[in-house]
């Protein structure tokens, strides 16, 4: 086993995208040097390790010159590297991390997904007052878990500018997951713009980075295909609601360059293998505002862990990884050839890419981007659209580039009396609606901060999500994930429920829970020791990765059975999910959407356990 | 070109814009345009409140829900009522009285019920704090309440008509957070070597609905004739089908009143080539001969601009404006030897920061 066995080597300057074309062989040579391939552009002095292991760490946060696109910029690095060094800990030890802020602004590091004392959690204003310029903060806490995690800044937009890195915790005992090779594959998004400008652009023009809006030619193409009436009808709802069926995510490849282990696609990060070896790939979505759909054409992906927690192995062709999510995957390439690790963004306008190869310098064909999906009726109306297309799978309505007709059908076949519910499941006599949970919109969801509410969300977890439905590949869904060993609290009954709705106004770029931004809301109180159920209803047409600090989120199936233990739960549009939380961690914690721009726009709550 | 077809065309356009704008506005502010076919089964105001409660709703389904004229139907389905909340709140006769139904037909498929409306009386509380407040920790630096500023120069252009040429500006600027903004507007033109007309406004902007803001403040007019000052109250926002709409009422000295209506639409020919029709009309309550303004509909402009977004924030354009003066204003203009109807070619830039 050679995990991270040679993560050292001489640093190389970051070539521009153009120079990368010529410098490819050199890049490949650098890749050969390490299983954890040191980012070749980082200003690491030769010989400086990029894997730091043990229990004592000194981490320096400082600006560093980076160049991912041909434009020189300043990034924020940990120990001179973007991503920061791979930290390798062992379960059962106590780690001490002396983090020094060499920026002119305050900073922080949050250990994503870790169970620790709240004052070690690294969220300014909640865990601690942040690390002032020039100061050193000493994090010290026992390591109570194992698996793949990551760390990142929780201050302003530092995470967008490079302050993130991978974190791998070895189990106290032998690792049940056996592999001959072990690589971290960290996915990130980089923008040459100042992230505060990105945020301001979104506040002033919600669709600023959306260059896939429906156009007049699109309309005429639809008219010729489906006729004027249906073409109009397919746009009717969107136009009346003043929303776009192409608003998948707010920040796109219009400004982002997607990185794999800190390397742009042209740089082709490479992991080596010998045919027949089992290769463990620890995928971390460390991006600020991106969802990735990951596959390795030619290889089955065996998902063995989610968010650091081992799951019953499941074989898939592809998986979607939400912002801040983590999936450990085993692949076993048999052929003596290169395989492309392809991670296309959900907005289908860019990708991160790397290669698994028996030798350095090889590469395989890079797939084309899938067509930009159109948001389906099910993403707007949940079960209302779902229940009336019994002949179709739950994701009816999305059929590729031009599903408008399908969408329209899904709506058209819907009978008004069957489609609409009173809010009390018992009060409906519609067969389709039996067992549907009640939805309770908050009274604060009726103001300017909210642009839609879903009265009948869908609850199924077996939907891979927009853009992945019926794509001919076996795509991972949450319904496939079963944590090994089940719930940590199988015998503790669930007490009360807290229902929160994910809300937003895309036009104003206001995001929140229950129609309230962070600055307008009170903390959410968990009673210490209670076992509660969080009910999230997504009243938006975007997918949100919701992260609770300090405590596990034990996702439930629609019938409230334990499903999978995670730290970040991706909630699809018009979906209702429930998860259990054991409020066993005293203190103040952050609870938020991990899309950085949504969080900054208000989709954030403080949770107090007392 | 002959005058008559132009006049007819303009009037048709004016009427069409009014048809679209007025009910759209009504809907955007939470008023229903009274067009959804489920409105056939819409309960009376009293019933709505019950429906909003949502718990008494297991009434038999009204399978006849379909198309037709609106009439309140007491026998309606609870399910329908639930979905209808957004549409039924604030149902106002004034809207219905206009009989404008721009979105008739199978509006069941429309979504207004998912938007807007008013919270039912038993809506859930968002407060899960159990009385626990925030700590005294410093360092939180969320941006959700931060003030931002924007300068939008919607039109900065050169215009060339039969009898006039010059430059005109239509700009807005704001500063503030989501809840309160200071909003400035300036629209005017120069020609014949002098400032012809300039309307400036200083407004306090507050969001009142998903896509609508109210604006309250003062307006001051410069240009030919004596300056005029007005109190201003308006709404600005995005109507269904993406019409950007501004409607502002003004009350000035000496009992003067005015109403200004402006609407723009953006048609994406491609992601960067955008065709933008625009309509504006001004109405006045009484004559102001010193500024060549007559009571009633004074003037209207219908224009279309084709712009290319070099970037989101910089887009040059060319276009054409048709300006028409009406009634007594037209008399004033005629007396001054100027045309009552005038097409103008325009070329300019659309910029924002």
C-alpha cells in the first residue's frame, strides 16, 4: 500500500493555459512524483512536504501568487499551497494545530465534518472571534472519527480564493477498505474575479453568470418541433413566475475554472496505478459554489464511504457530489491504459479533469460536456408533478436538451383536484397523495425574500437530480447509500421535529431559511441530549448542500428509516428530506447552505445546543 | 411616411402595453389578474380565509374546474383553495373591473399560487430559539445585510430625428441593503445646445413583494420653462413575462398631478444580442403651458433597441424611438413649430457598475 507515499518534489511555476499545452509532458512528469500530487503551481519550496501527518501542526495562512488561467492573481494559501497541505491524522489521537494568520484581514480554519468542542470549530462570530492578522490560534482537540474530510476558511470569501485543503483520518484499527493506491481528488472552483465582485454582480443581476438562458431561436425551434401552442405553454409557468428553467446554479463556468487537486483541466492531474490494483479515490468537493458530476469512462466506481463514513459498497457509473460533500470510491482498472476522471459542473459549462494512468504523461479521451439540462416540473412542483405521471419514473419530465414537451405533458396530465393538497395528508382523498407528509410554510415565507413555495414536495431519495436522470448511466442516489453499522443511535427514539424551509429570491439574490436571512433570524435551539428530526423542505428551484456543524446528520428514507450518516445533505429542488440529529455537542454551531454565495446572502443559521 | 398608419400603430401599441402592464402589475403586487381558471372555483373572501387555514378543506372536488368566466363559486375544493392562496389574496374589484385577462386559458399550469400571497393565520412560526439569543462573540462577517451600490445607465444615447437631434440619458443609481435603498433617477435630454428636459428623483425604495418595490420621494424637473417639484410615490419591479415596469404618481405645487408609466422588455435573440422594446407614457392632471404640457395623456414613446452585451455590464446599441404628443400638449408643441409625432434613430450604450 502506498498512500501518499511520495508527496514531495520540486515545485514548478504555474504555466498559463496556453503554456500548459506545451508543458504537458513536464506536468506529467511532476505527476509521477506523488500519489498526492503536489500542486505544481504552488510556491512550495523544494522538499517541503505536502502531506503533513502526526499530531502537531503549524499552518500559515498567507497570500500567494497563483495563475490558473493565464492571469496572475493572489490566492490565499496554507503553507504556500492551494489547496493547502493534506493533513493526515489518526483516530484516537489529540491533534494540535497552530494556525498563524499572515493576512491583513482576519481569517479562520473550520474542520469540515469533525466532531469537536465548539470553540475549536473555527467559525468567526460563533466559535471564536476569528484569527486576527498576525495572530496564532491554537486548535487542540481529540480526533474521534476516521475517514476523508477537509478544512477551509469560514471567513468572508477566503474559501473561494484558495483557503482549503484535504484531511484524511486513519482509523485507530485496520482500515476495512483495502486499496493498493490511495489518492485524494479534491475538486475546486477558481475565479479570477474578486469574489466580492461576484457576490455584488449576483445581487445586482441574479442571472449574471447564466449564459444559457432560453432565447428566441430556442423558442422557434420548439415551435417547429412541438407546435406553437405547446411551445408557449412550456414557457408559460416560467414566464409568469419570472424564473428561468436554466437557473441551475448561480456561479458558472462563465467565471469559474474548475480544478482537480489544484490543477486546471489542461494540467491533467494524474494518479498512477498498475493494472489490477485497487485504487481508492477520495473525492472532496471543496468548491465554493459548484456541483460536480463525476465519472471515469471505462471504470465502475464502487462507492465505499460518504462524508467520511463507510457505506455498504455500491457500484455506479457516475455520482453527483454537492459542495462540501465527500465520497470515497474504489476503482480497479484492469487495462494498461489511461482513464479520464471527468467531473463536469452541473451548469455544463466546464469541468475538472484528471487521469488515472499506468505511466505518467498518458491521457485518455475527455468526454464532451452533457447538454445543459432544463429544470423539470418535478424540480418546481415536487410530488405535484410526480404523482401524475405514474408511467414515468419519479424524474419524469426531463428528457435531455429540450424536455419542454415532456414537462408540459407532466403538467397537462395533471388533474387539478388530484394535484393539489390541503396541507393535511389525512384530508385528501386522492390515492396518489396518501402518505404525503404535511408541509408547513412559515409565516415569514410570504414576503419579498421568497420567490416560490412548494406545497407538495417530493420525498423520494432515488433521484440522481437534474441533468442526470435517464442519461443511460447508473448514477448514485442517496437511496443507494447505507452507512455500515447503521445509525449511531438506533434505540433512541426521535423526539420533536424542527421544520425549516430553504427559501430564496433568485432575482434579488436573497437566500435564507423560512424566508429569513441570517441577520433577520433568531438562533435555532437544540436541547442538549435530545434526538430530534430536522425536516428540510426546499422551496427553491436550486439544489442546496446543507451542512450542520459539530453533529452528524443521519439522513432518513421517506419512511423515516435510517439511511446514511452525513455532514452535508444535498436537498434537491421541491424535495423534502428528513434527518436525525443527536444534540450531544454543547455550544454554538453554524448551520448553513454550503454554496458560499448563498450562505453569504443569508442562508445561514446559528444552532445553539444547551 | 403617412401619419395615419403610424398613429394607429402607436395607439395599438399603447393599448397593448397598458393591457399587459396594468394587470401584470396587479399580479406582481399580490393582486390577482383574475384570469386563472381555478379562479372559477375561487372562494369568496370569507372562504379564502378558511381555505388559508387549510384544515377544513376536505370538500368534494370540483371536477368542473375549467375555462370560463370568473364567478365566485362557494362550492370548491379544499385542495384548490390551498393552491389558490397566492392568487386570491388582495382580490380587488378594480382589477377585475378592467376586465384585463392577459393570461387566460389553462392557467392551471401557471404558478402564481406558488408565489406571493399572504400567510395563512395558522402558518408556522420560524422561531425555534426557545428564547435563546445570540452570544456576544464578535467576528461574524456575513454579507446578507451589507449595503451595496449600483449605477445603471440604462440609456446614454445620441438621437437623430427629423426636427431634433441631441443626447439623452436614462440612469438610475441606488445604495442600500435588501430592505432599504436610497434610489436616484435621472432622465432627460439635451438638444439645440441646451438642456431641454431633465427629470430627477430621489426616492426611498423598499421591497414589498417578490418582484416589486415601492418608491417614495421627490422629483424635480429642470429644462425649458420653470423648474417643477413634485412628491413621488411609485412602484417598480418585474411583471409576469419579465416586463420591467415603473409606475409613479406625482403631486406638485398648485395642485399639479402627474403619472408616469414606463415598461421595458428584453428579448434574447442570443445570449448576447438582446432586443429591447420600451414604452413610456406621461399623464398630467392640469395644463402647464410654461413647460408645454397639457392635461391628460401628454406624450408617449415607443422604442426598440438592439444591443450587444460585450460584457454583462457594457452593451452598445442602436434603435429607434417613436415619440407622440397628445391632446393639448400636442397643441403646445405644434404652436412651437415642432412635430407632434417624431421617429428618432438612437445609438448609445447601456452600462452598469
